[in-house]
């Protein structure tokens, strides 16, 4: 058997070059993968986290400090929350003093990246206590939230992955259309109800923007925060208002103890008409697990509660 040393040498050289090329390419591939790794986004509560996921898609990895069915008003950060913020690429907040703990948390974490104030640019509801922070309760404000988050995510991605930045822009545009369509639908549903039926009672004053946008009167024994219990005089006042205004129903909230509303219902002889989601989403896979699902659920629950005895279909 005759060996072709030249052929063997050339095959060996090709194999060596392939191996060297693969070794050289591996760090490059790894660097490229790192450059387009999802942005780590930390949102202060579940509603903001969902909007960030909708806008960011595969370009983001989102977590919420205050999760589903949890109350951001009384939240107390833990050491793990400090670490989460420290490792974030972008932090998303509501602003308007809704998260009274966020500045301290950011300072403790040493985080120095972008902080997005999602409510920036909305027309604020002002009362004697200052600006109402629950601006997401109007879907037109929700569109402003989505735009502020889009701008921050696209800016963070622009230098690392222009393709993903462009994808964020496209996702945000599609999401804006869905928000606008649901907004129109909800306005039409409430407009079909008699104005005198559009009165309900909730546990705390979280629905002022909803009231202004969709023509509903909300009565609440608590103010904008759930941090303190209403006085006996405040409860008595709400019972009196419920009777005088002929409120259609009382609605419990997912973040509040229902016993207060149940007490008012007994004393005012007004029925409890269901559950609303105010400051937090529900658990994944349930009725209000996204911002859009939350609005759809709340609108349907309110229409059903206010439609009793009117002859209107929910």
C-alpha cells in the first residue's frame, strides 16, 4: 500500500486550519451572543412589568418587585430586591410618589442605569393631596406609559442591537393599536348605560382616572393609598353617600381586605357586584393577568354590576 504523503499533509493542514478557525470564531460568537442578550428590566409593580414585556418582547427579561395581587402601597423591599435592582439594565417606575420606597431602594442597590418614569407626560388628576398616581387607569394614559417604556428600551438597545431596537418600535406600535381599540370599545359600552346607573363604591380611591375617562362615579372610604384604615366617621359617610346616590354596586379590590366593603354593603343595603383590579394584576393564566385583560375584566364587571334592572345586556 502506497501512502500519499502530500495528500495526507494537505488534509492535516486543512483540519488544523479548521480547528484554529473554529477556536478563533468561538469568542466572537460568544461576544455577539452577549451583545444581544435580553435587557434585564426591573419594574416596580406587575402592571408596569406587563407593559414592558408587551413592548420589549424577546429583547427584554422583565421582573416585578411587587407581584400579582400584591399592594405596592405597603411593599417593603428585601435584600433580594436590592440585588435585583443592582443587576438591572433598566428600571421602570410609575412615579408620582406611588412607590414611596423606590428612591431608597435604588440608592441602597448602587444602581446607576436609566430609570424610566412611565407616567411622564400624562395629564394629571389633581386634588388637595397632590397628584393622583393611578394614571394607568385610563387607557389613553396607558398609551403614554407604553411610549415612555418603548423610548427607554429602544435607547438602551440602539448601540447593542439596532435590529432589536427596531423590533421594540414595531411591537410598541402594534400594542398602541390594541390599547386604542380597547379604549374605544370600553367608552362605547359605558355610554350605552344610563348616567344615573354609573355609580359604584370601591375600597380606595384608585379609579379617579377611570372615572374621568369613562364617565363613572366612584365613591371610596379610603384615599389614594391603602396604608391606613378609614375612620368610623368616614365609613358612616360612605354608607350615607351610597344610600343618597343610589350606588349600583360595591366592588371589592384584589389588593384590599373585602371585609370593609362587605360591611358597607350590609349597612347601605347595596349588593357586592364583583372584584376589580386596581394596583396589581392577577396571577398568570387568570382573569386579569395582563394590563389589557385587567381593563377588559374591570369594564365587564362594572357594566354587569351597573346593568342590573336597566334592561341593558352586559
